C-alpha cells in the first residue's frame, strides 16, 4: 500500500504501452458519515497545475505521455490550463480511463489524441452547472445557493415551444413565439436573478467553445465535431448519464480505443491498488474514527498525482473535536473551558479546524488516510 508498489504497476502499464510514460491523476470521491469532511474527496481544479508541471518535468517522455484519469469532475475553467501544460510535453498525449472520468475529466479527454477505455470506464455529458452570488438561495440550507444546470434552461425553453407547437412551421408562429417566449422569460426572471441567467448563458457558450477547441487540437478528418459536441452537451438529457465506451466511440470514432484485455487488467489492478491504499471507495465514519477521544489530529488524502519518477498527494491536516449534543432545556454545570463530555446514547457534534490543505510532494513512500 505504498508508492513503491504503485510505481511498479505504473511501470508495468508503461511497458504494455510501448514505453510511453504514464502520469496518474486521481481525484478521490470518498464519502464520510457524518458529516461530509473536506479533504476526503477532491474536485478537478487548476491548483494541481504546478504539481503536474513538476511531475512532467521529471518524466523522460521520448515515446509520448499517457494521462490516467479518475475524477467526478470539477472546475471547467481548469481544463484548458491542464491540457495546455500536458501538451507542452506531448502535443499528442493520450488518456487512459480505468473507471470514472466525468465532466471536466471528459473535457480533458476530448483534448487527447486517443481515449483508451476499459469495460468499466465512464465518460459523462459536459453540460455544466453554474453558480454565483445571484443564484437562488437553497431553501434547505439558506447559507448556500443552488446551482443552475445550463441545459435545464435550454430544455425549459424547448418545453414551452413544444407545448404550444411553436416548433412547427405555421403562419402564426412568429407572433405566438414572441408571446409565449416573453412569458417564458418572465417566469425565469421572477424566480432567478437576470445576472444568474446571464452567467448561465455565458458558461453555456464557454463550454461549446471549449469543447470545439479541445476537439480541434488533434487532427482527425473523420471526426464530426459539431455532432460530437451536441452529443456530449444535449443528446443524453441528463448530466448523470454515464457514457460507456461503445457510446463514446459512436460519437468520437477512432479517438476512442477499446482497451484490450492486457491493458484492461493492468489498469484495473492499478485502480484496485489505489482503492486499497487510500480506501476512497469506502465511506469514512468519523464517529468510529474518533471513538471516545475528545480531540484528535487527522490527515486525509483526497487525491494523488504520480508517475514512476515522482509522487504528489493532496493532503488535508486538521484537528477534530467532538462533544455530546445535549437535548433542549438540558444544561450541565462545567468548569470554565472544559468541553461537554461524551454521554453514552447521545448524538455527537464535531468541529473541524483545518491546519493545512494543499498538494504536497510525497517525500515518503506512503499516503494512507489516517
């Protein structure tokens, strides 16, 4: 369960791939109960760019670079900088997908020359959700705001047109379209601030432009770029639809490669080693971890960036304290400064004080969640 073990598996995949150098970027998606703890899972973000540069700089890649991705997605604004830094070292890099490569991860894959997918591999639609200070307040959690799925706005407009048959050609269509679309706009702006809608429209345009630029990075005369973009932004109707390798190949053609049995076995072995080392497929139970300790220092690993030459970890260091949650109208007399003790049978409350959260060079060949 150390970097040295993972390094051997990385080198095995490099041999299978004809000595192409492998860079592994995993954003862990580990759940915690209760509460959801920061640092156990990470999103795809541009804060990995410098660490990625250092890994690529140390990697002798005369025969090309493979980027192995596992991510549930994240900031779409980080995709272009990450793709650009990889292309500085190999303009025709390829992506290996052992399992999840969603949203922003899918966008990165669109910029690659080839996408090698195992039977377990998943891409996803790239229609984003967007948020800013003008988004609607979350009624369940008034301290946060709801995200707006860009395609929901598009589909609402399509719904209005279809319900009033304005999508069909007829003599009255222009007047009817204006009347009902005016009502459509009124309903939207009554529930959503116009600046939030403007932001959603801007992000929609950005994604279309980004997808086109990524697909055009690699030469492929047979690829129908407009059809591919439409497939990944509109055709599946749900951001939660996971795109398997046959569907991906239908829209991306030769850019998608069905991984053979040898590569599939090696990628799956690497995936299971990360799952074993960092336990990111198992929920983390904070109460069981704390036991009866009132305070405990913890170190979580939420992501890895590794090659056979260098390893980086996204580490979170924190101090967690716990106490019993007392029923209303129940008071306990305690000396000043003494925390509420743990009372058997009562639920617990937790406080998390972050001490450090960043990508760090893995000086020691370890990295298990503690």
